[in-house]
């Protein structure tokens, strides 16, 4: 899943693709690099981000969703918390809703997804983007995230979203410390036991810099986290993630191909 952020303030690529035509070109480039789907977002969910009015969010994302839906040749997901934005994007050609609140932020969300026959990504987040990194706390992070995802899976099913159209996501970096993120990445197989495919997004996230710091290396800026992104993405794929959400598709495709080639000859 290639990321197309149409935001002025995303932590990872804020402002780069605010112009719709540039965002569309970027999405097409990600597909040329091997993306199987594209995730379009108009509201930043970086820690401390302020909420955005749904009308402004719709204005940002709609031309990009419409352009990519006709030109990209891969499914388009809309990354939003708002049912109204999701509905407009689905009407413009998106077929998946990626909701970092898993349908909790807007009580109409699951009904819109079900009514339009769309796919749904339910992600775990402790708190809201505004306060999630203040003091994340869990007794057993894997068990608690698993229980949350099980409940959101049930809620989506109860709303009429078909099981085969639901993906679950541990929400790396959303209300989690470094240790929580590591535990979740190590515990992906336990989350996969819920019976829905997993989506994992590690791309350019700050846990990479936290690991560097712990290892006595200088902390990288988001755009310098390609290596950490690749290492964690390959790990997630090996541990059963079905979809990897990344900003740079080409290096991941290359790494996955090399790993697959090596695995073919392994054990022989
Ligand atoms: N991460 C971000 C935004 N949306 N959606 C899902 N399902 N999973 C994620 O991990 C996720 C997401 C934050 O990254 P960005 O601001 O660079 O898009």
C-alpha cells in the first residue's frame, strides 16, 4: 500500500503533495514501482495534530481520489475518521476506508462502509492523535490490542461489512512507546489469529529513531528512515502482515523480491 498524503503537516511528507495534480502523479509513480493499492489521506494524524473540518478534508482529497480511481488501475483507500469524507471518496471511486479510529470517531462510519460495499481497515489507537503520545500505558499491549481489534472486527461484521473485506492494524506509533511498538511487531502472529488479514504501517515512524538512539546512533529525521522502514516491513511480512503501508514502494518491492529469491533456494 503506497501512501499519498494530501496534507500540509504530515510528519513524514507534509506539504509535498498538496497540489492535486502532483499528488496524482505521485500515486501513479508508486503504482509504477509496484504498489498494489494506494491510501489517500487529507488529515494528518501525527502526534499533536489538530482536527480538520470534514469539508476541508473532502476538498483536499476528492480530486486526488477521483484522479487516481480512474488512472491508477489499483484499489484506492481513503484514510479518514469522518463518515462524510469516506462517503464522498467512495462515490469518487475509492473502494476501501482506512479509519485510524476503527469506526469509533464517527458513529456513522461503519454504516457508510457497509452500505457502499467498501473494504474497511480497523486500526488500534490509544487516545486521539492530539494526546496519544502523552503517556501511553498498557498492562499487556499485545493482549489489549488484540482484544480491541476483536471487538472492532465484531462491530464491523455487525454493521454488515463482509469478513473478507476487513483488515486489522495494530497502529504502530499510535499511543505506543518504543517497547509497545516492538512488542506488537513481535506479536503479529497472535493478532493474525483473529482471522482477518493484517495491515502494518511502520514507514518513517519515530520508533526507528528511538531504536537508533538506544543503539547510540544519531536520531534520524523521518525522510532518513528508509533502512528502518525496510527492516521492520520485512519483519512484519515474515510475521504474517498481508498489507504493508509505506511511503516508498520501490525499495520495499526490491527487498521483498530479494528475500523471496533467497527463500526459494533455502533449505535445499
Ligand atoms: N499511519 C499513519 C496514517 N494512517 N493508517 C493505518 N491503517 N495504519 C498506519 O500505521 C497509519 C495509517 C501515519 O503515517 P503518515 O502520516 O505518514 O501517513
